[in-house]
């Protein structure tokens, strides 16, 4: 059996309980060495065989899985954050489907959640933003034209950008062209939840300069939108005394949810 497991954003205690159990039971672990905290591997069995996929191709990764399956071993494919976001898992699963090898997925805490936690930030503030766009700048991996940064920026919703730290000059240009203003709040969160974590509040217009000043070139998330400063927002109706819900009756004035 192959288990695709989300390692979480970095801190060793932010893997899920299920993910930790699967890791402890694994006979073979293939982990994304460039991104996964190696401290997580301290809990594996002494006889567990460990592979670092940073030095492997897709074909080599799958070959390890196939051999482990033939030998009756349990394999954990340990991905950073949550495997469903920029995890390149579908291509592995498709090959396993072709080979008739069973697999399942264990979700993980994404770095965009860890970044919000370290900033004590709520992405969906009433009256400010009720949508979160998770995307990336186009680099060697192309982005569909209909999903350009410029087109998303037109909504002025909260935006979280992965894999874009090395392209901040172009990113700012696209954000400005799409509708964000120069002084729109932004944040750079470097290695969220790791011991070396850094957070820097800036603006859309100063993203590139801030990253250069702090010598941040990779492994950071970019957050854009007014929720970063959360200075003005509407009170949630859910906990308003006038708001009637299935569980309690409001005093007056606000219709039932």
C-alpha cells in the first residue's frame, strides 16, 4: 500500500495524527528532501528504508514504490504541506493506477494555513474579503492564460502566492496592472512554522525591495490584500446577539441564517 502523506508546513508537530502514525508504521519512506523537515524522519522505524526524492525522477520514485509493493512493504510518499497543492501527486497516482497498485491520501496542513497562523490573520474578513485565490507566478511551469495574476487581481480578493518569491518584480507589475494599488498591504512569510521563520509586512509596491533587503529568494509565501492589516472589518453576524440561528434565537433585526 502506498500512502501519500502531507508532512505539514515544516514544524515537526504540525503533521496530522494520522500522518504521524503512517510514518511510524512505514517500511519505506520517500520524502521531498528539499522541502520536508528532516526531523520528521526521526520517528520512523530503525529498519525503514528512506529515499530523498530531491535527487530522483518520477520514474525512479515509482520504481521504488513498485519494488516495495512486490516485497509486501508499506510505503509513505511524504510531501510538503498538503499534497493536493503543487504536490505533483496526480502523475504518480496515474502510474500506480496503471500498475494496479493501491494507494490513499492523508491530508496535511498547508503552508498557507501556517502563514496565516503566524500572522494571526483571517483570510476571509467580513466586509473586506470573502474569497482566497491560491495561485503562482508563471515560471518554467506554465500557468493557463485565463488564470493570470492580472486577471485574478481584478477581483481584489485575498491572494496567496506559492512558488513566486524569485519573481516579485514581475508579480508586483501584474498585481498593479490587474487592479491592486501600490499601497495594498502584502506580507512575505519565509518558511512558515520552521525555527528560522520570518514575516515581513510590506505593500504590493515594495514586495521586491523587501525580499531583497531580507535576502529572501525562495521558500516563502506572498500574501496580498487588505486582510493583512485587518484594520477595518464588519462584525460577524454569526455571533451577533440579534442574529437567529438553528441553535439560538436572536433578539431582533437580523433574519435567520
